[in-house]
């Protein structure tokens, strides 16, 4: 039984250290845990009471593993939705920059198409401020979008890691509680064996064999002495 308990504690240690497989991957750590505990239980030949404790532990561990998997999956989904939202916002900014650069190119092309020197100079002067503003705002938006890309990526990663870390911490607490419940269950087994024995002994002490009253045999009555009558003597 002590060896089996050590295997349980080792399994808890594995969950505590590994906590959760690499994000987004389903390695099935709980299946490895099941094989460890079930293999050990079969090798030790557990009593029915101990097997019940082990079954309860395995069932609870499986539920905890499912909760952890669902929690980490939820973290991934939230992170992906946030990433998509940030990408859409950034793409909108990029589209604005593209549109401004296209307008700038059209203005420059318009001036380049002027063959007359005077008209060419007039076009260049008249569109210079506007073209310069388009170029300046496009450059500013490009810097902002680039910075936003990095900031969004960092924020998504941080939120995702914090969410998963919280789920893992909760799983550790549940794993320790499950191990404690198993230990308490095993510790109660000797007491459960003694109680029926004590009851049986008490019942044996309380129920004493009833001695049947001995049948009194009536004392033999002495035969009454026969009264012999004096018979006449015969010659």
C-alpha cells in the first residue's frame, strides 16, 4: 500500500511539474497517469476497499484533466479572437496608408504628364503641400501600425499565458486535493476493518447460549411392600 501511495504522489508531482502540455497540443498526460496507477494497482493486488479509493482517485483525476484541457482550450480561443480583432484593426490602418500613397502617386503622375514647363511647375507647386502631407501622415501611420503589431502580439501572448497559468494553478490545487482525498480514503481502511470485527465480538459477548433446563427425572418410588396375608398351612 505504501508503494501504491508513492505512485500516486509521483503522479501528482508529474502534474505539478508538467502542469499542461505545450500550448495547443493534446499529449494526453492523464492517460500516462492512468497507466501508471492502474498498472501499479494490478501489480499490488489491492483489496476491494483500496481499489475503491484508487478508482475514486482515477475518476477525479480524469475529470480534473478534462477541466484543465477545457480551460486551456478556452484560453487559446480567447487569444485567437483577440489576435484576429487586432489584425483587423491593423489591416484597416494599412489600407488607409495604401490609399494615401496611391493618391500621392496619382498627384505625382498628374504633374509628370504635363509637357509644358510652366504647367509642370505650377502643378508641382500646387500639389506639393498636399503631397507632403500625404507622405508625412502615411509615414506616421506606418510607424504606429508597426508599433501596434508588436504591442498587440505581446499583449495577446501575455493574456494567453496568464490565462493558462491560472488554469494550471487551479489544476495543481485540485490534484493535491485529490491526492489528499485518496490518502484519507486509504487511511480509513484499517478502521473500517476493525469496526465489523468489534461488532461481531460484541454480538458474540451479548448473545450467550441459553442453557436448557435439565429435565428432572422423578425419583424411583419404592415398591410398596406387599402385605402378605397369613395363609393357612396345608398339611
